[in-house]
C-alpha cells in the first residue's frame, strides 16, 4: 500500500507541475503581447487623428523644401485654438471641392486599410490630400508679376528666393486675384512642377482652399533620418501690409 501511494505521488512530480503551469503562462504571454500591440496601434491612430500626423511626400512639387519620400510630421493643433494659417506656412489640406472635384470611389475595406496606413505615414496620402505653401490669406490681393518677375501681395513684392526651386520664376502664369475671406491661395515651391491654385483659376472656387479644409501645418521632417529637421518659417512676407479686403472671417497674416 505504501509503495503504491509513493508511486502515485511520484506521478505528481515537480516536473509535471511545471509543464502543466507553463502552458497557460505561455498563452497569457501571447495574449498580453497582442493586447499591448493593439493598444499601441490605437494610441498611434488617436495621436495621428488629433495631434501629429505623419504625411508622406509623393511628388516633387515642394522641392527643395520637401523631397519625394520625406515623411512630414503635420501639427494638427496649429490651427485648433483660434489661430489661422499665415502667409508662408507650409500646410497639408484636403483638396476635395477645390483641387479635386470628383472623388474616386473606393472599396470601403481597402479605403479603411489604406487610410490607416497613410495616417501612420506608411503609405502615400489620399489623392485628395495636398501640401503647399500659403501665399495669400483672406482679403489679400495677390498678383503676378511685377517688373522684376516677383509676386506681389497687397502691393508689396515678395522675395521668394530662399524657398523657390533654383531656376524657377515665381510664376509663368499671370494672375490678379483677391482671396475671399475664409480661404487661402496656395502654391508649391517647385513652381514649374506644381499644380496649385493657379491651375484652378477657372474652376468653381477659383483655386481657393477653404481654411476649414486645412489638416494642419507641416512643422517637421521626421524621416529619413538624414533629413531630420524642422521646417523653418520664412520672413518673405514680413513686409506685406494688412490685407485691404480682410474681414473678421478672413485668415491671419504673416
């Protein structure tokens, strides 16, 4: 009887106990890892939605300031508390209704996945998202060009040399427009390669971008590592006087 009892106890050896307990601990580890990964992904998406959103540059329209493949960090709080886009700001905006009239239909699941990847900077942005520089705000009169080939804002010539693509004139398309209150006139830094407000002069809205379509201000280049830097503000518009046609609903000034 004693021998049999001892044999039974030997079956419940420490090794057997260890093997039995290891299984739930291993499974719990995977569940915990998955939960942590999900929480991190949700946190990143929330930050991207409300605070800072990565934005991948798909074209050369903003060279030399931005290069193809740069990952911007877009400050989505820049204009959330009463501040308005200012002349010289580099902004990301939704061009639906201004630069894009017909939004292409997309499979909902594919669109959701692509949107999530774009929000994390892992894919190119939607075809309706653009990055340009603000040249005129609500009430401004923007003309091209003076005798020296410079754009004028409210009668003051603007020296855009520091950010224009070398060899590009400020514009080869003449224009004389007044920016309606609550909208922006925007242009790319690589003027010969940029489809911007000039290309939509004859469209409804006249190429103006509504301020409420601005996603945020491009403040930093986060990737590649060799290009880590802030996007420096420009003083090109410092001598521009207050917009003569500005109203309470117009944009701010630089």
